C-alpha cells in the first residue's frame, strides 16, 4: 500500500509550526514576572497564600514555557530536514526530578534563583518539593533517562516511548528492618512537566480471532478481530539537551477503557461491577512490574509490554506515513532501539502492520524489520532473558503467535541449511523453547530481528558471544557489538555536585562543561597539595550534607570525618550486598576484640529496593538493618563503625549520596553484572572503587589505573570453573576462621535475638549452594578492605587517587555512548 504523502505540517500533531509571540526573556525581571503570572493565573494563588508546592508549580510552568519554544523549533527543523528519527523503547525511564535538569541545561539556574530571592522564595527548598517520577527500577531506567538527555544534547531527533505508570515502582518503607511496599503517588499533585494529548489515542487489541479474507483470486489477508480493545492515550514530556540547543520528546502511554462504565450494569444496581472493564483496562498503566508469581500477574506484565509496544509502533508508523507516504522507506527514516527484551513484541507488531495493513510481502517486511530494529542486551541472567508461555500469547495475541510460528519456521530452515543434522543447534537457536513447556524466547526473537545486538560493557559483550547468544552468533555472525554504558555528566556532576563542578571550572576551564574528556587535564593537579586540599574540602562539605540527610531520615548521627563506604543499588544476591554485610560483621567483631586499637572510623551506607516477591533479597535487607541496630547501639564501638540503611532509594537520594561517597562498592559476582552505571557516577565524584573484574569495572580500571582502584576476587572464567566443580561453600567456610565466626554469629541469633533461625535460608545457601561465590571471595574481599583502610590513613594518597578517578572518567559520558550508537547502529548524524 502506497499512501499519498501529505504536507509536512500535517504531521506536526499538536505542536504548532511556529512559536507564538515574542521570545521569552531569561533575565531576572522577565522570569520574576512570568513566575508571578503562573502563580496567579495557573495555580490560582497569591504570594501571601502560596505554599512551596504552589511556587514549585509556578516556576516549573515558567521554565516549561521556555522549553516549549525550543521544542517547537527542534520539531519543526526535524520535519523540514527530513531527518531520520531514533525511537527508544523502554519499559523504564527513571528520570527523577526535572526542575534542575531543565534549569541547568537552559543555563537558567542562577537567573531563576535570583528572581525567586527577590520574591522571598528559596529555589533549593522548592527542589525538595518535586516528587521523583517513579518510572523505573534501577540502572535500566536510569540509563534510558541518561540516553534521552544525551540524544537531545547531541541534536539527534528522538522519541522515547514507555508507560505512564500511575504509581510506578513501590515506595519502600522499613518496619522493624523489614521492607514494606506502598504505592508511590508521584502524580497525586499533578505533573507540571507533561502535556496530555487526548487527541493522540490508539486502539490496542487483545484476544479474539484471526480470519482469512480473500483480496483476490490468489491472495488472502489475515484479519485479526480482537475481543477486547483498550485505548492508549499519549502524554508528552520534553527532554532538554545541554544549553537548550535541541529538545526531544518522551511520550508515555496511559491505558484507558473504551467505555468508562457499563451503564446497564450500573442501572441494575451493580455499581461496582459496572466499572470492572474500566479497572481491568486501567490496571495496565497502574504500576511498574506487577508481581508475576500468579498467572494473573504474569498476564498483566505481558499486557503491559504489548500495550506500550503496539501504541508506540502505531504512533511512529502513522508519523512516518504522514510525511513520507511509503512504509517501504521506514528503515531509511526510522531506527528503533529495544532497551532490553521488554519491548520485543514490537518486532512482531511491525510485521503484523506491514503484512496485514500495508500488504507488504513477507520477505520484504522481514528485511525492513531487521534494518529498523536493534536490541540492547542488559543481562546474562537466564531469568532476566524473558520468555512467555505460548498458550498465553495465543490467547492474548493470536495473530502475533501465527507470525512468530512462521518467523521461527523460516529461521530454523535457514539454520538447518547451514548446519544439517545439528539438532542441538536448532534447539538452541529456536525462538520457541520446547524444554519446559512451550515458551517464546524474547531474547532470541530480538536477536533474530535486529541488525545490531549490543552489550553494555566490553566484558559483557564478550560473554554474550560465549554464553547466552553463542549459537545465534555463529548462525548470524557480526551482529553483536559493544556499546559500553555511560552517564550524563549534567545530572551526575553539574547538578549533583555543584561544588566540585565549580572547582573543576576554576582549575581547568569552562570547556569541561561541554567536553567530558577535558577531565584528563585534572591529572597533573592530583600531585598539587593546594588543589588536593580544595578538592577534599568539597568532598567534606558533601559528606556533611549527607550526614544531615541520614540524621533526618533515620535518626542516626554519623561523623563526616569517617570513611563513607557506600553500596547503593537494587538488592540482589548477585550484587552481593550479603558479602558486604558479612565483612561488616567481621569488622565489628575485630573492633570489639581490640577496642583500644586505632581503628579507621567507617560508615557503611546501604540503600536499595528488593523485588516484592524476592524473599532472599528481603532477608538481606533485614540482616543489614539488624546488624545496624546491634552495631550502632554498642558503646564499645562508638563512632569507629556505623551502619545505615537509607529507605526508598531513588534518583534524588542518589544525588545526595554519590557526591559524598569515599568508597564505591561494586562487588558483584564476576560475569554477572552487565555493566553498571552507579560505578561510573561514584567514580566521577571521586569515590574509589572496591570491586570485582565485572561489567564496566574492567574499563574503569583501565581508565583510572591499578593504584587508584581496589580489585579483588575470582574472575568470570574462574567463577564458571568453580561452578563446574560444585557450589558447596562448606570448605571455604572451614578454611576461613573469620568467615566461620561471622556465619556462626548470624546463625546463633546474635543479630536476631529470640529468633536465631531468621536468616537460616541465607546461611544454608552460603554453606551448600553458594552460586554467587560469597564464601569463595570473602577472604579476598576482607583483605582488600584492610588495604582500603591503610590507604585511607594517608590523606594525601587517598586524595590523589580520588582526583585521578575523576580525571579518568571522561570516557564514561553517555554522550560518547550515544555518539557510538548513532554511528554504528542507527546511522544518524550527531549535530553538536
């Protein structure tokens, strides 16, 4: 089907072709006037009655106006230039607070601060009023946010597509040390940054039947007739690039029932049942990652994934057709990046649209699909490489399952022709796993349908080729490439650490604000005693600020002169918070045994959430809090050791912790962390890393040097060799008196008086099923922590290494990552 192209302006949707009125001024008086106008006519408050929340909304709206001017210009230029667009599909976008993002990138922080001071309002106080957008779980969602900002910074026309979760990831509270989950009501007061698009609505079908309709004597078209239709409504948020030169769009979908209620049921007195269909539909965008322990929860997750993928595909195809009129040119003007396996069903949706709506022949449709899609793999964990039961897909998406069957048939025919008689290979590369109930392998599907499959660190990419995608890489060689993750320095240096940013500008010049590689000029200053003193003074100020946060949140006083030893990330056995806790107990025992020794003062800082159904991870949180309770109340220890677990870890809390960290815990089991980005954020802010040779730690080591990082433990190949020999930890424990004493203390109830068996599942795993090599790495970790303590005593040496960590982190900018994606995967130019 070849649809006649419409004029360019027809595709501009709700964005007008030109910005109305005169450009808005960025001087103090103009900003002050606009803020007052928003407060009066949009918020409906006077300066006398306005709360901090009211002032925040007024400021956000005044800033948003200035973003919109640039947004309109960027969108108009993209259409006029016929530029290729990138569409970034992600189930998570952990964007955090946006006010200072916009202010910083528009260079408006100081003018707005001054304008508010004239009105008697503190900008920094308003910062704390803004809720974190709860649209992600951790690194995956934060990476998506960094990449969206970098695409805007580099002038790459892009849309991010995801779900507008009403509650998002749960709010974590601690009750007697146990994690409790509550809904995160980040939208309860509205969201001044978003634009609802009630006119941008797509019908998303589920269930029903597939019928064959003859289009000619020899041609037959499949027609899917869904039994249920849900509406996807668009909400747009602007993503501002550095210095406001380009603005992109994050489009999030909210689910809505086609009809608000069943009026017949309501009139018959079934006032609750009348809303059942509405509740079922809207549940899709209620919460991020509903538990999949039940069949209903599993179905809801899959419905979420198809809902946002289908809406996004319909949206981008409609946009393409309005401008270019020919679906056959899609791959020339569109690049779709799948952020992990969650959006993989989009591949099948595009095939369905081309086959059933646009009458494209199968071979051509598949060629266009492969040239359009690329896939980022984020994990080697089998449970994280999604698969879905065939019966579930057949019931919810019958037409899509037909296409998957046919895709698999052609895929296996090609594999068989290249490897005749190799049934094991066919089983390995099949898109459908027949081993434990028939399941569609989304990772295999994403690989087969993408022209590029990228890992997110050098080690991870090599392991992809050797492990999970070994046979697919043999069958379809040359598709796997590496694109090491990066972070946006605008958020994690400029905003999170303004003191250090100011010092860097003074020391090496303002070009550092635009070019992260300028950090290399910092290296000679590591040996400058005067600069080290200024550098360490900034670090201490950040630690004082964090100490205040700790006091306010959990009531524990910590000494800013102590070594701040930080592990902040999702709670998971492979990330080995348990290893850190065991070493903490060993250190506690050593201090109690020799209380008069001149110990380094240390604060162990933990933060992170466990998945609601992940029992072992929740036990690890409980153990950390039980250890903290005992250690912090022991008068023998005093300030030599403190242990804190900060609840409800999110982007804003990370912005307080990262600049204050002295030691960065990156201690995952080697070969299991794809990359990590927390390691980059912490090192960028001067924390020294203690870690295994895992993920991007390998590349951090290469960039900062052996003397400025603490590496320990088994390597990835050694971990695999140990696992082949067996994962019983009994011998490791017997051969380590320190570890044996620690585990005995946990098992005997030292940290759980009255319930000695509380942590039995953790200690039993260590003894008999130590898959994550905690016991195997404990002694090396404990010894390395003593090296950390020795170096901490030498303030000059520590300061030098801290500065060299900052100096070596320029390469880890998300701008570099995105520039590599643009050149090697998307084939789009970088403008800035």
